[in-house]
């Protein structure tokens, strides 16, 4: 055993060898040193445990390869891509929307080069950040003016801070929602300094409830899209048109937090009716806010559109400076919005839209192909099946909408569904799926066919119970 210990090379010898290794070039020297030491500790442990007994296993060529993949896998960035096999398209925990290719390129250019972010190329003088998207947003929604901030929560805060600080905002009790991730309408309102005036009952609110609540301290009438839940049964909400009529009668701005805020009409794809931003603008709402990365399928952003006389003071609010959007977001948003100028182009090129509108027979054929490929590779270790099921839109949108799909169900002969699930979380990239009736399931809706190779590699990796560094799984995870 002592002789085996003596065969272990020095840290410096590894460092020297890694100096010309292209995958390791981006890992700092101190980090490499730390990981090599950990690797050597593991080797010593394997010698003590008599996992390594043959000096051949400590041959330099063998060891340096193992050490390199150990250092690589242990120095991976914390923030990484994952494969989404859940079928939830706007998966908040997995980064909501993924971007269209043209948006990705726009972000890359915005980062790599100087830009006209706040520079007017016609005059050679200072320009306005929002100019890049304001016209597009107006054209797409029919609104008079627009601006964009960090996210929709920021948009709601900024709108209320501008129009209702220290005064009353009237909201229906049925709309005081909480959105996942700690966004609660009453709390955001409190932060803005607006005084929440609740009206109606949880299930029913009438126009007269709003009207009776209006007084000299009323600043706005507010609607909130109850994105993530539905009241069914004995239920009454005031329509956009009714509220607009009331607001305008009393010269009060009527604002709406639309949540997802889709520019695309999904009803042609057999989905439940959801008002589009265009329809909401046409209904006469004065200020409307929505997210950039939910149904729109763009980057994280809070988009505010509406009548110029109400939008202008929002633009000049000092708070706006603290909530402003960055150049990468702006680049991605403009590229995404440009696709919407042709709705069919948007549907085929904005991944969120193409995944939501993917039809059941297409998904079934895709699932069959996935199953075949997996079967060819893993039939000795895996049972595979197709499971008719449903996917979800996610992001609090269309909460009750079932999207028909076909899942590929996987059962390992020696693995429980939970063990499979955990093994896939440790692969590179990790593969996130869902468990249905003891099958670990992958939904083809959110898995790009071009990434099937990666799914197969992930399966291979998980099934071997080995990390790519060749260390046994339990050691790998320590
Ligand atoms: C999602 C949502 C928000 C928060 O939007 P972010 O862009 O995540 O800040 C606010 N209001 C409603 C109704 C929502 O659905």
C-alpha cells in the first residue's frame, strides 16, 4: 500500500500537464490546484479501501485523464444549461422562456460590440434607451406609448408609484393574487405607497362595488389578471370595458397587470380564450403591464404600454432609473418583437410559441422516434413505453389548459423511478423529467430533437452509475 501511495504524482506535475489542456484553460490555477488535491485525496482513499490494488491503475496516462475529467466536472459553473423533459414550457425554475435564434444573436452582438444603446445615429447626440422597442410595441399592441423595465413586478411597482402613491388603488378581492416566487399584489402595492382599497367578495365583484368605493382620494382602478387560478361556479368579475367606462366617467386611469400578456392569439390552436394585449389595449385600458419571458417568449422584462399621457410620467419617474432594463435584454426583446410582426413567423421561430402550439400527432411521432433510439441503445437495461398525457404551459398562464402529448416512459431494471430521477440530475447536462405511475417520463414537447444525442449521453452516464470522470457515483458526489 505504501508503494502505491508513492506512485501518486505531485500536484505540480498535473498542473503542468493541464497547462496545454484546452478544456481546462478557463479554470483558474488556484481552482485547479484545489481540485487536483481533492482528486489525490480520493485516490488515497481508494488505495486505503483497496479499490486500487494494481500499480497499473496509477499509470500516469490513466491518472492524468481521470484527473482532467474530475477537475472539469468539479469546476463546472454553478449556473448551467439543463435538458427540460418536464413538458412545462414556461418553466419558471428552469429559466422560463428560451429565446429565438435571432434574439440570441442580438444578445451576443450587444455584449460583444459597442452599440447605439443611448445614442441617436440620426443626430449623433444622446438617444433614448426605449426608442429601440417603443415603436415596435406600439405597432404590435395598438398602444400610444411604451416603456420597458426589469420585470413585470417592477412594472407594477413603477406604475403604482407614479400614479397612486399615497392614494387609493381600487382592486377586486378576487384579484389579490400571489404569483409563485413571492410576488403578492397587496405587498407590491404597499411597497409602492399605494393604498389598497379592496372591493367585492372573493368570488363576485360588481361595477357598483368599484363605484361605491370611489372617493376624492382614489387614484386608479386596477385589474389584475388572475393568471394562475380560476374561480369556477358562482362567479362574477367586472369586464375590461365596464371598468374602463367607470374609470373614464370619473376621470381615473384604469390599469391592468396582465401577467403573461400574450401578443399571440392561441385560440386558433384549440386553446381556451385568453385576452391578448392588443385586445386589452383596444378595450381602452390606460396602462397595461406584462412579462417579457412568459407567453411572449422573450427575455425577462416588464413591458408597460398604454396612453401617452399616462406613460410619459412613468418614464420620467426617478424610480424608473433603478428598474431600467439592460442592453442585453433590450437586444433580445427587440429581436423577439420583430418576429411578431408576422404572427406565423413568431409561431415558428419563438420557441415558447412553437412548443405550446406543437400538435399532438407531431409529438406522438417524436415520442416514438425517441423511444426507438433509446431502445436501440439501452434495451438490455431499460423498459420503455409511450404514455398519453398532458403538458402544461407554465409560468402561471393557462392554468387549466391541457396540452395533449405523448411521454416516453423509462424504467430501469435495477433502478426505482426516484433513483433514475436523481441520477439524471447528476448528468452533464442534467436532464429534468417527471415521474408518472412509477415511470420516469420525458415529454418531447420541451426536448429539442437536435438535443436527443445529449439525452442519450445523459442516459448512458446515469445508467453506468458513473460520472464522466470515471469515479464511482458516490465518490463523485462527495
Ligand atoms: C408573473 C406575474 C407577475 C410577475 O411578473 P415577473 O415578470 O415575474 O416580475 C405579476 N403579475 C402577474 C399577474 C403575473 O402573472
